[in-house]
C-alpha cells in the first residue's frame, strides 16, 4: 500500500510543473554558487605567495561552503514541496478517499515523506557534476564529500518531516509553507541562542535542540552517535505528530 501511494505522489509531482521548476531552479542557483566559490578560491590562491597556497583548504573554502549554502536553499525549497502534501488534499477533501480503502495514517505520512525526499535526491543528483568539475581542474581532495551529502540529506529529511506536520495543520498551503519556514528558522536560531547564552547548561541544551550544530558536525565529518540519535528522534517525532494530526478525524 505504501508503494502504491508513493508512486501516486511521485507521479503527482512530475505531472505538474512544480518538480521541474524546483529542480531546474535549484540546479541553476547551486551551479552559480559553485562557480562563484570556485572562482573565488582560484583568485585567492593566485593572490597568495607560493609558500602560503598550501594553507588554504579547497574543501573548507569550496565544498563545505557550497553544502552550507545548499542547506540554506532547502529553507525555501522543501517548504514549497511539502506545503501542499496534506493541506491541499484536506482542502479538496480528497484525503477522505484514503480512509475508504485499507490505508492507515502512517502509510500516507511515509509515502508522502518518501516522495518529497525523492525530489530532494533528484535535486542533489544534479550536483553530481560538481565532483567531476573538481576532478577536472586537478583537485583530488574528496575527503568530506560523502559526509557533506549525508549532512544535507539528513537535514532534508528533518525539514520534510517538519513540513509534512505543518501541512497537516491547515487547509491553506501558504499558511503551511510559512509555518514550515518559521519552524526551520527556529531550529537555526535556537542554536545561535545557545552560543550567546552564558549559562553552560542552558547553552548545551539549546545547542543540542537546534539543528545547526548537528548539521555542521556531520558536514565536517565529525559524525557522532548523538547526531544520528537527534535526527532519528526529530524525524520520528514529527512523523508521529503528522499521523496523530491526520487521526483528528476520529476525534
């Protein structure tokens, strides 16, 4: 049943211009960012004395910055993908058709989340040309490329779960999208609040709750158990809340 719903959702994405517009726009913006970072790195290297060129890390100056910017792009792109997943079906009352079939709420949540993740992976697939370009210009340092992709995929899964929950709260797509954007921004800001707090305990709690610290550790290859537990807990929590939100029809 989940596979059937998943195929329906993916077909729904690609039968409308939304998926193509988002993938194309993401490819364009990320390509421009990569080109600018590459040019800035090259110009910076050429401006330095020969003895100091080895002190500038290509991975830090280009790869890590690129994926940090991609994570920023997801602040807008993922809410645009998720805002209609449940709110539009609730508004049109087509979601009631699911309950006439042997479909559980969690089937719907998993299928819709997986379809949104498929679009995200399609976006990231477009960046597959970047490592080829890097290799072509003579750079052989791909040490953090794997964890860089892992970091944005984990963040994307977290954003999707949050966006799906927000979509279940309202029949209005715009409200759902805004709630999702505000929720993601809150996850960023709470980390910054932790760094500014003088109380050590409060600072540690805020830093752990916020998603930015976990993203940065995974991005830099410092993948820890606490980060995996955080992402798993976050995704499952908002998935559970989405299921309960759909179950409100039984109240």
